[in-house]
């Protein structure tokens, strides 16, 4: 579907709305589904992109959960495709910024921090900066390289640049021993 082309103004807009239900208590609005086609060798792709520009910034692609005036807002869910084989290694991956992103920001709401939970293992390739607090029942494997000999980097624990109490504290309240 293509709507309008503008060479000096704005191109045509498309808005898709499902049916509205407002009269009866518990009534739900209609759903909108966009699904790639079924294929014999692979399913059809679904691409959602912001607008492309030549002399200005590209358009944003925004995914929002639903708004609620009196109840909880809707979730925004990104998930990968499952597999009918029963083999978990054949499930799809969720990839965030795998090719061209300059920066990935998770859990920012202006000056209000947004709680962000990570379940399962977390592997960081590259630098890892922790600015507030790390709360885990047990922190293990704190090292820099998995090489048998001649490591080329250091593990550094340091205090921040500002403030009046620039201390590095190890086991200040609960540790019964510190083994080095």
C-alpha cells in the first residue's frame, strides 16, 4: 500500500485502526495483526522501518504498548519464533542493534531510572560500566580473560571521580573473611 508522494512537502500517511468497543464493561477493542506469508522453504519476512531521508534524519520506528486511562498500560513484547522440533537450540534469537546502531539505551525515562530485570546468564563482550549498584546473591568468575597464560588486561576496581567518599570497600558489613 502506498499513499501519496510529496517532493516538496509531506508524503501521504497511513493509519490502521481496529474497531473500538466502549459501551459494555469488559469489552475489548479489535486486534490488528500483520503476518508475513507462509512458505514451503521459509516464511515471509515482516519489516517495520522508519522513513528514509536523504538530507535530514531518518524517521523513528516506535513500538508502544497500549495506553490505559484507569488500568495498567499494555506491554510491548518482542520475541523470537519458536520451533516445532522441540529442540530449544533451533528457536529464533532476539537481536537488538546487531548491525549499525551507535548506542543502545535500555530503561531510561528522562531523569527517572526504570527498573530493568535480566533473567538467566548475561555475557558482556567488550566494556561493562556499572554506575550505581550491583546486587547479586553471589558474584563469581570476575576475571578479564580466559587464556591459559600471558593475560593482556587488568581487573580494576576504582571509586568514582566525584564526591567526598571515594573509597573502594570490599566486604564492609557482611563478610567474615576476605581471601586473596
